[in-house]
């Protein structure tokens, strides 16, 4: 099962803002706990009604579960995605990381298939390829199988979520698997730097952006805690079932009603609410060293717009990322084409609860301090219209159009991306996304830069090879703070 640090994998790959592996791991994600309807005007009570959308159809069962269908007969396969507005954002300090543990338990036994062996045997019988992921603002379970097994697949997924058998013995087995996953993440040279940045940025609320949690909490997890999480977030009113592939929509809706229509929400269920994050009020800087890290990275992180509160600013954020990644743009020429860095970018991570903007780069250690200052010095230039050309604007717009076409070409991947759009922004935002980006002018970019980046408080974090830092006289300013703040992550 995949673990997304908040949102390690942002669906907007077509906006040219891909980070290096380390910088992606350093991006705290993610997803949303706003439980408003996915799309304004969507029917709330009808089993059969649907809202026509650009390339999918949206339906809703009486229990609140939304059904999203994307029919395509290209290949005889179907993909099911079960998505919930959950993750670190719906946890407490005592349960941080346990939603991810519950995700693993989804693929264990249930009332129909009580033993793990039964579950695995059924996977083989139906030819299922499956996985799941947990982030700060979303949990997804998904699998693909031959379309001839459409009904069996629907029943299989319904059983897994509705009657999951949170068996104590299976929990002990899966606890080891999750701890091993934790150790793999913790062995990454950037793990502590990333964790320290999250703690410095969010303070006592940092757990709401950490789907991994701590080993101590994972070790002490109980079946009772997992049952409580199920009743809090894994309920029909908080989720959506998405299906893509080779099927007739009417048949899928009938099957969804059969297998999911009688699934009930807990009595008086309400979406979990958690505290909101305060914006940064002062700038801070921490440089860390690590003996196993070859090069050096710098990340300037800023508070950014929340997608449901400032949608217009999120369009500008994405567009700016595309402009700065354009190979003819001054930013690319200055930081990448010149050889100053191995890669540099300004990326915005789309979230409903914690807007995050990263201005980052990876470089050789001897260029680290120069790049650190030069990245910040570049921001004022983005308010000068001459920094961008009309051709670059048009290229980004064209890239967006092409990407929308490409992303629908693979139904199994596309339906997983739709799950993100449903859970974090909403479908109204998704449907209008391309049109809104096409409207953007330089003034919108300038306004965004001045509002969120220019002379704004930011957190600067760096990671550099320990031996190279010593040669260059770069001091580790994070070691003492790390010893103080990361104790529970090292235990």
C-alpha cells in the first residue's frame, strides 16, 4: 500500500512542476475534510438521477454515497475506486497514523471472506490487481479486474468496506507490515528534514499533515481504535465509489444500489472537525546535514491558498508553476539551463486544509548558499510582465488542453485521478478548471505573487551532504532542534 505524505503525488503532473524524488517526499500533503456535496446542484435523494459532466457521470445513493462512472470499452477491464475524505486531517494526536493502518486492514478478511487466505484466493479467482493509499486529506482503495467479473468485483469491494473483519491476530501481522513501511520511509535521508519542516510549520497541529504517524502509536494501536476510525470516516456519507472501464452505466448503477444501497451511516453521524492552521507570521531557516545525502536541496515554503476558499488563486498558482518550468523562461534558463542547479521549480500543492507553496531546487553542495538566496531574489521579478512572453502563456494553455485529453485515455488511471478531484476540491472545480486557467492574464499572476510570495513569511529548509558541508563551512543549524523535536520519531 502506498503512503502519501499529505499528497506525495499531485494529479496535476501536466503543469510541468514535477519535483525530484526528494523534494516530492518533502512536500507535505495530501487532502480534505470538508464534507460538502461534491458538486453544487448534484441530486441528493434520487437513486437513478445523474448529473451530466464533461467526461464522467455523477450519481448519489440515498445513504449519501456518491457513484461516479466513466464508461470506456477500449479494453475489457473495469477499475473500482473507493475514496473517502479522510487521512491525517481526521485523526487526533492519539490516533495519528492509524487511518493508514486501517487502510491495510481493508485488504484482510471480512464477513464473506473471514480469513486472509480466503481473501487472497478470491483475488486470484477474479484476476484482481489492487492497492490503496493514504494521505493527509484522502484515502483511496482501488483495484482492476476483467469486466466479465463486474458484479463479483462490486460485491468484493462492498464486503471489504462494509464488513471488514478487524481481527486482532491480523492486526498484529499488519502492524509489522506498517512498521516496516515506516522504517523504509525513515531510512530516506530526507525523512528527518521533511518531518522537522512539518513540525516547525504546523507546531502542535503537525499531526494533521502526517499520515505516517509515529511508531509508538502504531505499536499501541487497538481494534477498538480502528473500529472508531471506521465509524468516523469510512461511512457512505463520507465517500464515493468510482468505476471506470468496460460496462453499461445502467447496470453499474443497479449493482451499486444492490451492494451499497443498504449500507448505513452510524446514527447521528457528523463529519469530524479539526482545528484550522494559522498562517506563517515570521520567516525561519534550518540547514541540516546527512552523511548519506549526495548533493544538496533548498526549499522555501510559503503559506498558500486553500482550494475551496481561494480557488482563483489556485489557478494562478498552477499556471505560474507551468510558466516557470517552460524551457524558454528566464527562471529555467537561470537555474537549470545554466547548470546552477540540477532542477528548480515553484510548485503549489492543491489542498483544502493546508495551502503550501514550495520554491525549491537540488544542486551541488558548493552552489547551495548561492541558490538559497537567488531563489528568493527571483520572486520580485515575477511581477514584471517582461519576465514572461505571450508564447509561454499560450504554450502552458495548450499543454493543459492536451493533458486533459491524455488523462482520459487510460480509464484505470483516470478514475483514480478523479478521486482526488472529488475528495479535495470538488467536481465543480474540476469541470471548470481548464476554462478558468485559459482566462488567466499576467495581472492574475502578478496579484498571486504579491499576495502569497513577495516579502511573505516563509520557512527555509536545506539538506546537504555532511562531509561536503564541513569542507564548505556550511553549519548544521538543525541538529539541536532535531534532537529536541524528533525524539518520538527516533524511538
